C-alpha cells in the first residue's frame, strides 16, 4: 500500500540525519549553494570566429611568434557553424612512439592541466604529433587558446631537458 510522505515523517528523517556527525552538509538547512552557482557566471570569452579577427590577433607583437613557430590557422566546423582553430604538427620530433607518449604525459599534460585548457591530440605512427586548439564550449578561438599555444611553444619535444 502506497502512503504519501508526510511532513512529520520528513522532519523525523531530517532530524535523524542531522544527528549523524561529520556529514558534509546540514540536511535541515536549505542549501543556497545551487543558487549561488547559478548566479556566479564566468565572464564570456572573446571569441575570434572570423579570419580577419584571427589575423589581427596574430599580428599583435606578443602573439607573432606563433606563426614563426609553425602554428597554422585551420577552418573547422563546430555544431554546424564555420569557425577556426590553431594547429601545430610536430614531424619527426620523437625517436619512438613511447618517447612521444612520454613527452605528452610528462611535459604537455601538466602544463595543460595548469592552464585548465587541453589541446586535441592526434599521434600518427610514432613520430607525427598534431595538436589542435580551440575552445569547445564556445566553438572557436579564444585568448585561452593563444596563451596555451604560446606555452606549448616553450616545450621543445626534440630537447629532452624541456
């Protein structure tokens, strides 16, 4: 037989829960955590979706090294919309497949984790690594992609000390 939950049953259950020590929450108090998360929205990213915007961005002195270091702007399609990404290919930089994986795990991953932004990684054969950068959540290039590309350039896969 189905019996609806009454308010007295609910309060009895909550009082039992609140007497349990070390609960990470207080079940008798309404949480405002969900509303505060909704109210705390991040500032929107500047999204570079046109080739003209991207060219202007890369022409800035602080970003000009990206083109010299062989980052390429490539067209991509994100959710049916045309956009752009940064792509870099490391050809013949690694002697073995294991060395490539080691570089990804030991050098690239910690730096990407620190930036809280991660490239798309494609490892062909054993010595051709492709890194593609764009911000998935907004479907285009953002300043986060540029910063990560500049940091990746500081890692030199052919130099074992980098």
